[in-house]
């Protein structure tokens, strides 16, 4: 079944990319955007194809690449005045200059706004005016092409979804590639799909077949076709902050840092710089001196092959999660630097909430299997909460 599902997605995406625009009358029956089953006939396959084509035509103009410092990611324009949703780990912290690459290759300037590293939600604002010659509706009036948002909580298991973004970073003369998949599950501020993602897709939009944003790409999961997204509900939620209920959206838009710290273990991995190749092993390039990984014994040149969570004995009464199969203390294979990041985030964020130390304190403890020459060993590393740089605007009142 997984092989058939992958083949079906590939056929639909190829047809969308290669076929000329078709009239609605060419398809005998419209595809129900809420449908959760596979197409059973050629006509149904064509209906799904037409639905995906409609989404692509509607949303490509809203999908952007993002360059912040030496990093690259993706995002989606969600307001006519230039608000862009992305992942917090793509933009890092508030008040940073960034460049956005539009679908036609034009570059415009922007400024990072608020971040919530607990949910991986981030927001930025385009600061340049709409480029001359832009042809989307409203461009002549200085309006940006805003994608609509829908509630992730309304999406059904196995509903068909479309992923867009910039795998490997934005490429000259390449529109955002399209990936088709199915919605698998949601829990708290996260959702999973089987849309294939690689490095550079982070922050890009996940659309339902109505062409509405239902999520933002967060991390590659334990495999390239099991990926984690920030839900749109995470951007719209209300939360307690300094003794009162506040709206996440308003705080992000005003440049607040909604979470005071991030869990780190203090390693940098060698990454493939060209074409976003996800097959490069997770080889340790640098280890932060006196950081958690350094103290645990990780070394430059180690190749991380598997990772798992050290489950506390006191975790038996925690709430169950649909991600428990990935956060149950087992060691899971890691094929690339991106997959390691994804596994860490899935296990850390969706493992039931235990092990989240306070500001500056200890976070979850991980088992990390490394290959060092001909030797294989397992090292336990306790992550540490790292506060944001004080030199950057944290959006505090």
C-alpha cells in the first residue's frame, strides 16, 4: 500500500506539472475536498488531478522562499499588507532583516516579527512595496496575494493535502515544487502528513484541496514521508501570558517572543549544500564547547545513526499522544542531518510534555547512537534550555 500511495501521488503531481490547463467540463465529477479515500477510476483520478491543479494555480503566488542570514526556508503570505507565516526555527528571533523570493523569482525585503519556539510558529512582514509589473489581483493597489487560512482541527484523517515550499532552498527559474499527500494526525499544535519534505521546505504552506492553509511545515519526521507541521490553530490560539489571556496571532504580529528558550544539545551537522540532497549522513561537524553534547562525549566526525528518548520513570501518568510510537524510548534510524533534527523535534515536542525544563534548565534526555570509525556506541545527552540572545529585540513591553 505505501508503494501504491507513493506512485499515485507521483502520477498526480506529474500530471499537474505537465498537463495544459483543462476545462472543468473535461472532468465528469468534481473531487470532494474532504474525501479520504483513493480514486477508484480514471475519471476520479482526473478529478483529483484537476483539484490539485486548481490549488497550485491559486496558491503558488502566495508561497515564498525566505533567506535569513545563511539560512533558507519557506513561508506563505497570509495578508494583503504582507504578513507571512513560517516556522520559528527558520527565522530564529524577532527584528532580523530577511529576503523573500517570490514565485516569479523577484526578491523583496522583510523583517522578522514574533516567534513561538514551543510550537515552532513564526511570523514576518514584507517591508518592500509590491513590485512593479506584478499581475496578481490587487497588485495594482499595492496588495500582496494572501492565501486564506482554515482550521487544521477541521481536517479529517487521510484527507488529501498539497504541500508547497522550496526544497533545498529557492532555485532560480524554479517555481515552488508540489507534493501531494494525506493528512495523518494532529495533536496539540502539531500535525503529520505523508507529503515528502526535505531541507528548505521548513516554513512552507500545507494546503487543503480548497486551497486554504491548514499548516506550516515544521520538521522532517523519522522518514522523509512522515512529516510534522505547525497547525493554523497554533497561530490562532489564546494562551495565558503574564496573568492574562492573549491571542497568539496578535503577539506574534507585534514581535513578541512567545517562548523564552529553545532546547539544544550543542551540535552542528554537515549538510549537503547543493540540491537539498537528504541522503547525506548526519555527521557531526562541530560540538559546542562545554555544551550538553560535549559533556556527554559526542565528537566531531561522529555519524549519528539512531536517536531515541530516555523515558522518565515518572511518565506513566502522562496524557497519551498519537506520536507515542515515535517517542516511546526506542532508538529510531537517522539517515540525514534533516532527519535527525526532525526526530529530535518530534520526540521532544510530542513525547507527552515531560522533560521540558524551565528557563535555562534541563530538557529531555536523548539516547544517541553514533558510529565512530569501526566502533558503534550509544551516548546519553540531556538537552539544555537556551534563552534567546539578549542583544536582539525580543518584543517585550
